[in-house]
C-alpha cells in the first residue's frame, strides 16, 4: 500500500511517502520557513514528481492530529481531507505524541515526548516499548512543566520541543530519572505517522 503522510503539528512540517515496509521519500521544512498553508501542497507535488509518482497512485493518507500547533493542524487536516474527497481514498489520523514516541520504539526505558503548549505549558504522554511496539501508559496531557515532571516516576527518555525549551529545569529537578538518547537518528515525524497509519490500515482494511 502506498501512503502519503503529513505532519504539520510541530514547528517542522514533514511529508513522507511509504510503500508497504519501505520509505520511498521524506522531507522536512525547517521552523519559521514558509508557512504550511503556502508550502504543504507544493511540497507534496514536488515529492511525488521527484519519485515519478502522481497523486492518483496514492492509496492511503495519514496525518498527525495533535496535540500541537492549532494553525498547523488545521492546514494539515484540511489538505488531506480535501485529497480524500478528490481521490476517494481513506485517511487515518495519528496522535502526534504517539508518532514521536515511535522514534524510540526499541528503547528499554519508558518514553515521554514533550511539546510546547501556550502560556509556558507543555503537552506530554508516556509510553513503554514491547517487542518493537510502543504501548501507551498515559493519555495526552497538558499542564505546567512542574506537573509534567511530577508524573515521571522512573527513568524515562524525554525529548521533543518542550523538552529542549525546559531542559535545564527537567535535569535539575529529575536528576537520574531524566534520560536523553541523543545519539540515534531521528527521521522526519511524518515517516512515523505513515508507519503507524499503515498498521491501522493492515488491521482494519478499508474497501
């Protein structure tokens, strides 16, 4: 199955194309570059053309559904819903924090992706990994940095935009409970959105 996946929930817009178990292509626009509303469709068409594909060859769509930037989420959802209506193919929404957690699907530690929220707050959720799969341990939450830290009760890999903004505070308060695996390669988040959506397509085939 050939899937077009999009992430506009975070500050770096990502687009990816996956075919079965293979990543065909992926790209990421740096923060503060062209806004998603002006850049998303051109990026999609450029990526398709660079891989000798047309939009009509896409069989499924996947998009991050938050939490994250309200404007970015709106653009991503509206764009893929428009493509769904035009092409008549299914679209699956993937929670942003879940897609982020998939970066560490083979970690031996609990994983906590953290995103910035308004008014100095953060979004977060906790996951653990089992046989290469991520298993949700908490619902998505939003609150103060203190509330996020208070929820950490064991050594946990912490990462994401919210983590980097408040890194010193986390490390000072949590000490050895706060882990960071910075050495691994982090692919465009849209790739993870596509991988998780593909599993849903496989579990629940759509006509």
